[in-house]
C-alpha cells in the first residue's frame, strides 16, 4: 500500500510523509508542533526538519500562538491547500491499485485520508 501511495503522490509533487502532515493540518486547521507530533506518534523534535522543509516550500506557515507565547501554530498556506487538493486524486490511484481481496485495507486507508470516501470496493472518490 505504502509503495503505491508514495508512487502516486510523487506524481503530484509530494511525498507520502509530507502528505500525511498536510492532511492532518487540513483536518484540524491549526496545530502546534507538539500536537502534530503526538498525532503522528513521534517526538516534536523529530518533526522539526520536515516542518522546516514544508515551510520553505510555502505549503505550511507558522503563526504566533495566542494561548502560549513559547509555541507556534502551524497551518496550511493557500499553496499548501492547493497541493493537498491536487494530491487527493493521486491517493485514489493508490487505493484503486490494490487487489480485490484488500477491500478492508482500502476502507481503513481511506478513513485516514480526509476527502476520500469508499464508493465501492474498487473506487474511492475525493
């Protein structure tokens, strides 16, 4: 599944790990690095280089956190939203490439990809 998803997302210009972070920000709106790290199951410091790269590409921006002056809120930029929406159809390619016997896996994977819905065992819509 991961290799199909990675190959499909590369066509959209994004790697799967970055798309996962973009997806979480698309779902949640704004997150601190600590909350984002908790959602993906890594230490906040482990996200630093990846978040720096997403920021340098113009897909994510940092804003002052009014609730805590020692942290930043992360959110998608207009370019990040455009990339996220452009990449969604590529996730469908990955899901469609799975064998018929992997329907439960398809449904599970689609449940973690915002904007995707399983229409039937072989088709997912964005």
